[in-house]
């Protein structure tokens, strides 16, 4: 049995499908565009860097600096810094002694 659809309705459906396909192709081209990929990567990297900076500030300061006033430094952060410095110094000295 042959489908006896209205030719005008069929043309409208074809045009609608063509427009949807064109829109989909444009979206795909936009997603894979090197410039757009670089912009998204740059934005994501910036957001992650800001998150790391916020986390570091919250670790190093009990109270963050405001309006040019010094913040209250976290004593644990100072202890960790001193510990790292002592450990690195010890490693350097041990390596120097082994080379002699």
C-alpha cells in the first residue's frame, strides 16, 4: 500500500529535518574546533588553579589577610614547611657524603 501523505506536509518535514541536521552539524563543528577546545581547556585550567590557590590559602592561613593587614598564619603549615626544608637539607648532605 502506498503512503499517500500530503506533499506540502512532507516538504515541511524534510525542511525541518534538514534544519535540525544543519544545527547538529554546526554544534559538532563548534565542539571540535581547536579554538573552542583550547578556550574550554584554558577556562577549566584556570578554575582548577583558582581552586588549588583557595585550598593552599586555607591551609597556610587560619585567617586570610584582608585590606593590607597580615593574616594569621597556620602554625601547622609552618611546621610542615620547616619539616620539608630539614628533610631536603638532610638528603643533600647525605648525598654529598656518599660522593666523597
